[in-house]
């Protein structure tokens, strides 16, 4: 399940660093923190199969009328102005 906490925005996606820059910004201590301390919290609360941690990044820029859609393991830009407009009003669930 995914919960939107901000309205959908191609600008937000485009502001993310490239995967290369995001990867370079990780320090060994950051990775250790993820695999130990934060990982232990997930296991303690038995949510390690429900939640995950991802490195936010982009591979390409999106146009304002595009949304990023996962098709299997691949994310692709999808030009659907009407759907993108609908997604701007998506709010997180309570």
C-alpha cells in the first residue's frame, strides 16, 4: 500500500538527484545505520515484510503532464494529463 502525503508533482520528482548522485551521497555510516539500527526497529515491530527503505532518485525528467507508473519492476513516464490532474488531489489516508 502506498500513501500519498503530498499532491503528485512532476517538479518534485525532477528535483530528486540522479541515481549516481544519490548513491555517491551515501556514506558507509549511513548504510550501517540502515542495516543495523533502523533494520532492528523494523524487526522489533515485525514490519520488515511490510515496509522498506528506498534511495529516492530519478533516472530522467518528467514533463508536467507525465506521471511515473510502475509496470512490474520498471517505472515508465506515462502521458495522461487527465490522470495526472486527478492525482494532484490525492490525499493521504487517515
